[in-house]
C-alpha cells in the first residue's frame, strides 16, 4: 500500500488539560527532531493532531521513530486523494482491496466533512463510499457497532484522507513536561527501564551512577554510558553524573555489620543523589526498585533506605514482574547491554546473607559510629564528574583529567 501521510493523535489528558498548547509544542519539537534524517517529510499541526506529509520519505522507519514520541497515543498511515466524489470512491475501493480483507470481516465507513462546502453530508458519504466497496469486496459485511475494519474518510479542502490502521503510540506525556528527576542508573536491567518509564511520563531526567573505580572497570562504566546513550535516543541529550563511591563503599564494608552493607550503601547513594538533585533542580529521585526482587527491595528495606531522603522516591517498576521488565528492556533496546557481564559496585561486596529486614536504629547507630561519613558524602558530591550524553554517540574512553573522546555516529 502506498501512503502519503501519517496522522499522530494525542491522549485525552493532553487535549483537555490547561497545558494543551505547551504539550503540543513539545511533542511537535520532538517529532521535528526525530524527522531530522528525513528532510522531505513535512509537519503540519492541527488541533490535537500532528500530520506528517511523507513526500517520498519511507513509511516504516518513520512510523518506528514516531512510536517513540511521548504523548502520542496512536498513529495512522493515510492515503490522500482529491476531494471530488469521482476520485474518493475509486480510491476508497482500492484502499480496502489493498488491505486484503478476509471473508466475513465486519466493516464500516466513517466519513467526516471538515470542508463544509463539499456537496455531500457525512451520512450520504458513508453510503456513497460503502456501496461500491461492498460491491467490490463481497466478503465484507457492514457492522456499524463493532467493525473490525473502519475506513475513515476525512474530506478536507486540500484533499481527502483515507485511513484505517491504528498503530499504538508510546502514550504518556510529551518530553519533560512534568518536571525533572534524578535517575539512579546502574548497569542492571531495571533502572534503564525505570528511566524510560520516567521519560514516558513526561519527566526530564539526569542520571547518577556510582562507580567503585578501580574495583569496577572502565568497561563497566562504559556499559552504563552506553545505557544512558540508549535513553538519550528517546530524550535528546542527557546529563550523567559519575560519582566516585569507592571510599564510602570500602568504609561501609568495614563497619562490622556485614549483612547491612547493601542497605548502608543504598542509604549513602540516596543521600548523594539527593544533593545532586538539589544542585541540578531535580524534584524527585527515580530508581529501578521492584518490590521483593532482592533483599534490598523488600518493603522493610525500602522503608529503611527511603528515609534518608526528603525527595519523592519514584519507583516506576515497583509492582512490575521481572519477565515484564525484561520484555520492556528488550523493546526499548537496553536489554542486550544490561546483560553484559561487567561488575557493578554493589556486586563487589555482596554479603553472604544481606538483611531483608534491616533495623533502622541499628543502621543509624552504625552510621553515627562512622564519624566522617557526612564529609565523605560531601566529598563524593564535590568529586562527581558530569558528562553530557547525546543520542547515538558513544563516549569511547576518558582518562582522568582528559576530556571525553566522543564518537559521532548520528546525524
Ligand atoms: P538494576 O537492574 O536497576 O541494577 P537491580 O535489580 O540490580 O536493579 P539493585 O542493584 O538492588 O537492583 O539496585 C536497585 C536500584 O538502585 C537500581 O535499580 C538503581 O536505581 C539503584 N542503583 C543500584 N546500583 C547503582 C549504581 N551503581 N549507580 C546508580 N544507581 C544504582
Ligand atoms: Mg543492580
């Protein structure tokens, strides 16, 4: 089937809210950025919709790109024909034939007359168009209440749009329209998916990653940068804060409470992330926690860990099963990176039996006994290195004190 245009629809909340024009503007810019590799494609805005004229650009990769536009609920490829009855009818018949319908398919025509001077009403058009289609495709039968195939015929001055396919979009809110949050990004499967969920919900994100160099390798760091690069493919560019965590981790591991090490580490991570969030104007923290997945994600652990921050702790995956998280990771393209075997800082000092029910008083007293913990946390914040990650680029190697080497492989 030859298509001429795409129709992108927005969700209810976006259309009905007070921020409609801001939402639409952001989504429009997102579409524009994603269409950069397709210079002939043209964007046209309309109330609650965006149209893209393909002008010879390929349909499939553009549809795939548009599925990444947050706030767009569905996408329909459109065939355009001149707004004259003698053109519309054969084009509609051809359109339905090309779809290759099976016997007994329930069918309906829904006409809409946007261009009022067009001489036939929508009611007449439904009849005028469905008659010849039923003649040409006797395997169809009309069912106006529950059609499997609904042919939409939108009559406009500049042309009539024929479409039927409805492809699900990403949904959510347009990029960054709900404020900024700090994502704790590890090299695992969960946190990149949590980051994508946050982006989809209209949050701008910055990433914070804790590394224990030289216990953790540069390859492990590169893996996290690559994960953030995938997220940048959805977000535009993303800031990433790399926090040196070795000293704190070593100190906590020696606290004499082996089974609490992970809990203590998480508390310190959240304290640092909170400070970085405050510095960078982020109003929440996002983690990849999923209830019950590991010892540090029991309700009791979450309770003991979350207390160190005043910021809202957003856990998009808290109720999601691992199989579903994996499926999402595969869909967004982070899974293959996440399963690369490089160590994470937390896998280094894993206690034999991490506490699943840590006692808050014990945690607090261990932290008090480590007198310089607060200074170490402050120092880690000061020594944090910030890099900007752009879509499709990978930062190849960075020696201490040198600027990142950036490899360009995007437009
Ligand atoms: P993930 O797959 O996201 O690593 P996980 O199941 O391995 O999750 P944990 O390692 O217990 O779970 O981590 C829980 C959450 O804590 C992560 O989802 C992430 O948000 C944060 N986190 C853990 N390690 C780090 C790290 N080194 N740097 C930044 N955030 C981290
Ligand atoms: Mg992990």
